[in-house]
C-alpha cells in the first residue's frame, strides 16, 4: 500500500502530494488521527484529505485508514509479521494466506526474467554434461536446499544438498568449471555461505544466488558477475520466523526445476514415468 502511494505521488495535485508525504512519513499516526488534525499537519483542507484517499484508489478516508492500519501492522515478533496476539483462528488463517499470496504476486511482477534465463541455461548445461549441481543452505534455507535436491535428482542430474558449513567448504573446494553452486539464504549474511560461495567462484563454478537483493551475498554475486535471483519480501529476518521468504525460495526452486526439465534430453520423461510407477507400488492402499 505504501509503495502504491509512493508511486502515485508524481501524478497527484500539489495539495494531495502533501497528504501523501504525511502518510509516508508516519503511516501509523495517519491511521489513527482525526481528519481535522490530518488536514492541519498537511496544510490542506479536510476535503483534500478525502480526495487524496480516493485518488489513490480507496472509497474514502475511513476505508483508507482501515486498510492502512492493516498494511503497517507489525505483527508478533518471532512469529509472523501479519498477525496480532489477539487474533482469532479465522483471522490468522486469512492473514497468513493473504500475506503469502500478496508476496507471491509481488514476486511474480518483480522477478528478473533475464537472471532466471541465465540460471536455467547454466543448470540445464550442467545436467546435460553430467556436471555437479550443489545446493547450499543453512538452517531454514538448508531445508529448501534439500527440497531442491529432491526435485533435481529425479531429473537424472548429479544434485546434492549440503547444510553443514564445513562440508560446504569441502564441497565447494571440489567444484570445477561447468559445475553449479546454488546458494540459498534468507538474510544473505551467513558467514558459512559467503565462504562457500567465494570458494566455488574461485574454482570456476557458476554461482546461482537466491537471497535478498540488498544482502552481502547478493553484492558478492553482482560484483563477480554471477547469477542473482533476488527474492525480496516484507519479513525482517531478525524479528520474524522465515515464512514468506521460505515460500518464495521454494517457488524459485520450482521454477528452475520445471524449466530445466523442459530443456533436458527427451529420454528424461520415460524415466520420470518409471519413477512414478515404482512409487505407486509402494502404496499400501490403492484406488478402486
């Protein structure tokens, strides 16, 4: 909501721009103050405050303030950014799902197609050439790395997930040109991952970094002309458990897996069908 207001400022009349700047300067206060005080602080009339709300797509001041309050809600630290302590179960369901859907839709619009294309080409070439594809992550990102290995090894490529810092260093040391190291990190500040990424890069492997665009890991990828798949999200990694970020990272892995599968040789599909047939034999209950 604040991003939308910020983007709308150039198209607004000067008086409404002053209201917009007041919102951006202190959205919490704006959501709670009466219209008289809002008009005084913006140096505009009360009708101008209402017109501003309608100009940016809301029904009026009440509708705008209600949605603004929800947009700037800080949530419960270490749990989830969107929820409050007094939320009922039904509210939590709606907030958690809406928060995830909103982040995924924003990522759909912001994702860099060029960077994805470079990553897909590198991974597909590594798969065709029987090169190594290593997925590195620690903590929660280590779980995403395991999911990536699970998806990629079914494609018949040499995929491994490594979540131990010492093993990551050893693995990165053995990488060669043509291999791919996929580094997954929410904060992009893990010393273990930074060390492994630097070693892999020096050995000539292709780095594919999935992390926040303003992180040290992202800066390393840019400066070394490696591949950055930026996954920005509203969670503060110091205050909240990684929920939306984990979903974004899993979606990135799904995109890469799907695209690489389509670019690998045609004999891959019969093998995947055979895997499915063998897995069906492991089920105890069968459909009638």
